[in-house]
C-alpha cells in the first residue's frame, strides 16, 4: 500500500492506472462498516483507493469537528490489512481555497438530516465531488446508514453526468444490533446500552411489517413506545425520494431514526 498526502501524488498515480478503480471515501476512525466497503471494492476492482479526510465544510458551528475521532496510525494498518492499493490523506489546505465555487444541495435535501443540519449536505457534496474529480473512480462505495447522503451523491453523479457507479452497501452492526459508527466511541456505558433501543425498535417495525402491517402510524407508535426513554430527534417513514408516506411499500420504503445521547447523534435505518 502506498500512502499519498498531496494532490500531485494522487494525480501522478492516477495517470498510470488503466484498470477499474474502486473508491471508498471516509473520514477515518475506520471500523468494520468501513472495512466491509473496502472489501467489496477489493472484490470488484483491480485497484482500490481509500481516502481519509475529516471534512470541515460538513460540520455545523458547535458540532464535533475538533473532537471527531482521528486514528491515523490504526487506519493505515486497517487499510494495509484490507489490501488497499493507495491511501489518500490530504491536508485541509490542499482540498480547499478561499472564495471557491460551492456545490449546493437541492431543496429536497432540507428535510430530515438536512433540516436538522442545514448546510451539512452542501459540504458533503462539495468534498465528494472534489474527491471524484481527483480519483476518477469506476465504482464508489457508500453505506446505506447515511441514507440521504447516499441518495444525494447518487443524484449528483446523475445530474453532473459523472461516469461513476455508486454502489450502496448494507449497514454493518455489532453482534447486539447497534449500527457501527465512528461516533459510538463517544457513548458511555449507559448510553451504549440505551442506544440498543434504536435497532430494537427497527427490528420490531420489521416484525410488524412481516406480519402484513402497512399502516405507518401504527408502526411509528411501536417505535416510539420502545424508544420512549430516549431523546428521539425524529422517526421518519419515507419513500426513496424521502417523501413521507402513509402506507408501507415493500419495494420503496425506508424507516429512519435519529436519537441523541448527550452531544452524540446516532442514526439508523432499514430499507424495504
């Protein structure tokens, strides 16, 4: 594995690659969820490139940019273990300049996560577009846990006519059901136990749906009942375009949950 820290290094390497490239953009603090993306990229491409960059433009004022977990040495070892070919770890000064052109997320992004974190998706799309322009991947891999992010990146690729395949990847969970997240390290023991109610409520919703319950309000009531002791930011049952629905469509529904544990926001979902 070769570690690249400058844009010039990445461009020089990219010029020499004439085969399929699988790209996994991350903010580091890699866990089994990231590893699953890297392994899928490894299986499906000749070359695998991973980026680690804690992107400042997607953090709102007062969010955890400075405290966001950084584990560079451990991340390098994980990428090497996963047989990554190139690891790109640029500095902020390399990726951003003053008064540059901005990417603006569509109005439809200002629901759910976009409503809770206005401007967040602008920053996400900005950095992903920059990375795509540098890496020029064949396939790019994103987890379904960040459902709106995945949808908006897919739309950006379509709208900007980028010749990149966006590959959605399933959520990876701890053995007890908690969705893997770099922010899980912020949880104390009690918060960690309470957080299990998120996945428990999703499993309960899935069970109701398996028993042919299709009424969204009944399913939401069940979810809220299980999570009544938590600080729930939202529960949403939407279609793939993130419009609220009243009935479950087994081929076009996502159930999304966000809950707070102190200063930590955890999100989870299931796709139907």
